[in-house]
C-alpha cells in the first residue's frame, strides 16, 4: 500500500498540507500507470496527471460531492468516467456539466451458490424483509410502517430486518411505539443472506437515494419480488411490473419524521426516473407499499413476479460479463 501523504511510506511523518497536492502527483506519476482510477473519490490535484489516462469511477458519491472549486477542478482534469448506472451518468452530467466520455458499466454481484424458487404464494401470512445498513437515508422506517399498515388492514404480516447501524435504537423505538414487537425481527449483520431471502415473500427497498441497488439484485436472484422507489438506479435493477412494483416516492422528510421520529440526513437532489430530471429527495409512502402488496396477492400475481425475478436475474446479471465489460471500458480509455 502506498500512502500519498507520507514522506516515507513506512514512516508516520507526513508532508505539510501545502505540499500534499504536489506530493500526490509525484507519487502517482512515478508509478507510470497506463490508467489512474479514482473510485468514488475526488482528490485535490494541482494539475492534470502526466503520461497516464485519468478516469473517475462513480459508485454513487457523485450525488453527494459538493459543488465547489475542488470538485469542479478535479473533473476538468479527468479523461473520462465510468458510471455504475444510467442514473449515475445523468447525475454526473447534470451536476458537473461533464463533456468527457462517460461509459456505463452496470454493477453486479456474484450469484448465490444456492437458490430456492418460490413455489407457493403467501396466503395465511406475508413475510417482508429489508437488508441494509441501518442509517437514515435507507428509510427503514418505511418497512416497519408498511408492516403496521398491512396488519391494520387485517393481513397477518411479519418483518425481518438484516443489518446494523446507528439508527437501530430509533427503529426499535418505532416498533415499540406501534406495538408490533412480536412481528418485527432484527437479525443484525448477516454475512450470508440466503436464509434471509428464503424466509421472506417481499423485499422492501426504501432508500431516498440509491445509485444502483445490489441488495435488490440479490433479492431477484432469490426469486423475491421487490417493492422499490422510482428513483436513481433502482429501476435499472428491477423491471417495474415484471419483477416487482416501483412506486413514486411522495413523503417529505418532515412527514417521514412525523411518522417515525427519525430525521433523514440527505441534503442533496436525486434522479427522478419518471421525469428524467434531478429533484428533491422523498420517501416512500408505506400505505402505498402495503396496498401494492395486497394487490399482488389478491390478483394472484405473486408467483409470476417471483418467477420473473429469478429468470431476469439469471439472464441479465452475469458477473463474468460484468468483469469483462469493466475491463473493456478501462481499455477504451487507455487506447
């Protein structure tokens, strides 16, 4: 590992702040690399890197980077970008007015080793699930409120939450406030999510921003239909109406706080896939989520969505193809 700000790599002594930009350039150029890739990171470059092509690989930080001289100056010095989704490409273009080439390489994860198709639609009980870091922008309160809405409509439902994070105490407090402790199960961090997906009927994806959505991809691999917001890269993972149901988010952060007592910390705009424009972030309406789940069950669409999900994942999410496409994109910039 090469430390950019250390005078000697295996010593703790660091360059003074005013020398770090030039030191970074010297260390990069000394490597004589064909391609320099900055992954979700904007360094403070004093000038364009010499004798190497420079690209930025976006995995979602383009939504959050401040529009300041450092960020804009960096993007002036790159030869191109790789975006993890079409939404990522549009955010780069809209926010930073980029004119350099932007390649789209859709993200991917290796397929699970074991998959159990869903053979029976939920009837007597509906099991919901969500898996993510328990932070405010993931909107996990939506899943809890959706469970509560289903139960208030006479649907026997339970919810499994996989993940850890700073909002766990507030989410548990919401569960207690609603009186649904018996029906909400906090699983903590799960290294292997196969057993999690095997036990649930619907996956609830409720972030206020999501550049792509790898957990949704995993859900589809496991034949689990997804309820998701029509924002950012989510619809690029889940074909709306085929493998799940996309919903336009409508709750303001103030309304979400009134329902959950949780503040969402995301002061940025998102890509609205309906209007194809940047827009203020919103949260999913849990009542709408609950109604869509009821519609799927009562209209006998569950097994169709489930089978479509598994077939779509196997046909479209090829990890080997993803690696080759990424390598091809790297080669395009070098050549």
